C-alpha cells in the first residue's frame, strides 16, 4: 500500500494507522533537512517494530520525478517479499 507523507506529518502514525502486509511511504525530496532526516531514520525501526507481519519501505522522490519511475519503485518494493526497512532514492 502506498502511503504519502505530507509536510508536517508523522511517519510513525501514518505507517501504523493502516492495514496491509506491505507499506511503502512516498517521501517528497522537498522536505526540509530535519524532516527528511527524521523520515529516513524512522523506516528501519518501523520495519523492525512491525515485522514479520508487515513490511515497511520508502521511496524518496525529487520534485518533478517521472511518475512512471515512482510507480516502478513502489511496485518493486510492494512485490519484494523479503525486502523491508529499505529506502529507494530516485534521482
């Protein structure tokens, strides 16, 4: 399931608040440095907390990223059954 982290949003609440075995968080690269660091740092601990029933991964997409690239990254992470706690940064 794709989850989009909004500016000022709480990534832990976002990830914990939905059902499903795979959660991929889309993190816009336009976040300020502190918000970006907090979001990045949360992925691993959330993956550990929710394992093994839930996989948590993230994609960092720059402003103006090709939607097809974002969709491909999200689809890959949703369909990779042994992948959790990973962050893909699109360039």
